[in-house]
C-alpha cells in the first residue's frame, strides 16, 4: 500500500434475512455466483490492506467466493463471528470495528453483503478521499446527496459507532455537528440496490445476467 493511512474493509454479512425467508448470502445471481460473494470479490480485488467479514454464528461460509479462501489462509481476509447478530446491524458493525481496532487501522470501509452492484472504481474513490482528505470523520458514497454505504468511518467515529443499538447504522451519526464528512457522489443508482425482498432478488438476477454475464 502506498496510501499512508491504514484502511481495512468491514464486510457485513450477518443479517437475519427475515424478509427473504432464507440466508440471502447463499442465493445465486448466476450459476456458481452467490449474492454474498460478489461485493466481497470487489473488496478483495481492491487495495484494502485487510478485509474483515462479519458473519452470524454457525454460518457455513458456503457462499464465500473461491478466491476468498486463499486470502483467509494468508490472513488478509478475516472471518469474525458476531454473537449478537440477532439484535441488529449495529452489533455486526460493532464486531467489525473491534476487529479493525485490533488491526491498528485508521479507517474502516464498511460494505454490505446484499449490495451486489458496487464496483472497484466506487471503492477506489472512497479510498482516495480518505487518503487525501484531512480531518474527515467519514467518507460516504452519495446518492443524490444522501450518504449511503459503502462508507469509510475514520477512527475518531468508532467510539460513537460502538454504542449504537438495534438496526441503527453509522448514517444516524452523520448529521451530528461533532462529525465532519465528505460525500462522493455516484451517478448510477443501481450501485445502491440492496437485495432484501424476493422481488428485488428476482430483479437483480435479471440485471446481473443482462449486464454482467
């Protein structure tokens, strides 16, 4: 890495999938390509020093892309079980932040496993904003000015993130005057599509096969 400040990835894959009725990470958008593995592959292809994958207790990890296993063996990719995943996303995020802190990171790029259409260029713009910017507490992707994940949380925000509860994400902190952030606008709304219903999954399958196969 040549970017100075240590940046690691936190890949949140511990959701309950209540609305889907099944573990959505394992759903396939095409043969052999799992929903949960797509954005993780982008993270592993990026310049992130390490990637922390936060999962539920008992996850078989059958959805992991093949190349992830090599990164796990080398230590670049770490699997972190969230014991309190049923209590909401805040606890998964907390688990990831604790791991990032243990790794001595200065920033954490938080990604969601159910956003299959993010790409490396998007992650690169966030990384560049973090490495070049001074004094920012967060660098967020922008959807018409609205901050959305993927998002980089600088170390100064971590204590506040650690006390969030339920399904509250870091976005609830972005409007507070204590924090200064940068929003990097993304033109394609498709990148923000998250798969949380059967209807969205079916739509994503069609989009993936039409545009990415």
